[in-house]
């Protein structure tokens, strides 16, 4: 009767396989009984993407631009095997890639920490969030194999025909050469997404490049971050009691390892590629890693960092009740509901999201968990339950709150 009310709908992006099953369970057991849920629903399941020639993915991203907050289920990225399995018209692009291109955002990956699942670095008490600039650099490089003596030059021709030319190398013998680029616009958007997210999380932002060696390329990243910070974020950071900190990439690696955690680490594309896998491993579980795409104009799309858990889905199809971990997907929902609550001034909606997260952590810390965590948890007493039992155990604790 007196469910929590919403104002603006969430953009709901449904997905595939086991996570699609978990999606419905989470809504039925933990959200619909308490919230008068308003969503604009987009079915990003493989079949429906194919039926709509992937238009549904584009529409869901445009809706996110319109409303500001989305929650996304894991989706299949089509490959040759999936084209066969789903009899697809073509090998559709990755939905995450499509959505990211439209929102022009940055992905922040943050681990959920609970007692019993210890990071491999014992000093880490708080989560470390990685923000990866997913544009340009070596991922869009141009490379040439040099077969023998040769002169390699870097030439930039302006729209007016004016040439700027530098010798890269006078090769005496065979070798390799590579050209990479980035744009002020993309770097600026990356910087804004990072500053916005740091303010939202009330966490320090660390950024590092190798500007001492790369005096123009990496230095540009440093300068753009600093200029945007000084112009638009310095006062807000000071008011929030958080810090923007720039240093060299080798220095930041040492500092992160020695730290207590609790900061956001913004990385250039390649650094982020390498470091996000290290962080996922170091924090102990892919199933406990959340992910949010933040656009420079302040749109948020929440999801789990993991995939569709295909192997469990095939067991589910055979009638088995699987012990798949729903925590990261549940935290995508709570993240989105909290954000919606904050934007719309609905305190009870944001409070509900907090309570639901606390009930989830309590459940895990009381030793009730899915199989993947039983294998890594150091708690003395632990009980393996299936996904549904786990969500019901959370519900009991939520009711107590
Ligand atoms: P996956 O994340 O589904 O699984 C990787 C491994 O981690 C598996 O061993 C799996 O059992 C385990 N695992 C992951 N999440 C788990 C959970 N919640 N509970 C228990 N165990 C969990 O990745 P994959 O197997 O490489 O890919 C499966 C499908 O997911 C592919 O079609 C891929 O395209 C898609 N995918 C989607 C996203 C996304 O939408 N963001 C991300 C990655 C992969």
C-alpha cells in the first residue's frame, strides 16, 4: 500500500542468460515489494537486439541521455558462436561499446568489500575505483614494420596545408614505428567524468601519466585535467573535503600498493586496461565488481562488471537451481535507485538503496553466500545457498531494517 514512490523513470536495460534470470529475481524479491518502480524498459536480450537490428540498444542509450540514470543487465557480445546459437542476422557490435559511444562516458569499476573476502594486499581497507580512458592511444594506433635502413618522420598537415614535420628515427637497420593520437575533446570529457564521479562518491581522485618522458602527449593530459580542475571543480572539491592529486604513473603504482584504498584512480587507456584486471584479481572476486558509466554531462549507467554467466545458464535451462552471485547486479540496481533518489530529491528512495546494500553485506558477513564466494571467503562458518535463497536471506534482513 505505502510503497516508496518515484518521480522520473529509470532506464531499464534487460540482458541475457543467467543474469537475465537474476534480473527478474532481484526485482521480484527485493525491489517490487517495496518500491512503486517506474522504469522505461528496453530489452537488450540478444534475440530482441537482432529483431530490431540493434536499434533497441541505440534507443536505450538515447533514453539514458534524456532521463539521466540507467541500470543495465549483462548482455552477450555477439561472436561467431553466438551468431550460430541465436541465428543472428549479423554479428552485432558490443552493446556496451554502442552505449559508451553515444554517452561519450568513462567507466568506473569499484569492488564491493565485505568481511571474509580479503584483498590480496592486506593494507587495502577501502575499495579502489579504476577509471579507464577508453579512447585512442595504442588501441587506435598506426604501425609500420621497417624492413631496413629508412627515415621515419611524423608529419601533421593542417587544414590550410601547412606541414609540421619531425624526424622520429633515422633507421640504420630494421625496426618498428608507431603513431598514436588523442583529442582534447575526449581528454576533457574523460576529465569531467572523473571529477563528477569523485564529487558524487566523495573520494579523492588520483591521476597519473608519464609526462616527464612524454613532454607533449602525456603532458597534454596533465594540463587539461589541471585546467578543468582549476576552472570548474577546485571549489567543489574543497567544499566536499576531497582532493585532486596528480603524479607520475610509476609513483602512483607504488602509492596505491601502500595505500589504505578509498580513492578513484584515473588511468590512460593502456594503464587502465592493465590495472583494472589487476584490481579485479586483487580484490578477490569478479562477481563483486560493480561498474558505472558516467558521461561528461552527468548521465549514469549502472551495471555489474561481469558477463552473463553462460555456464550457469545452461545448467538453469536443465532445471537446476544455480548458486550464481547476484550481488554486483543488485548493486547496479541500488546504485541507480540511489542516484534517481538524489536527483529527484526523494530521500526515502535513496535511503532504501542504502538499506538494501547494508542488508546484502550483512547477509554475506553472516556467512550466507553463493558458491563462488564460499570458495574464497575466510569466514569460519559459511553456508552455500542458491541465488533465490540468497536473495530471500537478504529480504529477511531488509525487513528487520
Ligand atoms: P562471465 O563474467 O560471464 O564469466 C567469467 C567467469 O566468472 C565464469 O567462470 C563465471 O562462472 C564466473 N562468474 C562471473 N560472474 C559470476 C557470478 N555473478 N556468479 C558466479 N560466477 C560468476 O564472462 P564470460 O564467460 O567471458 O562471458 C559470458 C558472456 O557474457 C559472453 O557472451 C560475453 O560477451 C558477455 N559479457 C558481457 C559483459 C557485459 O555485458 N558487461 C561483460 C563481460 C562479458
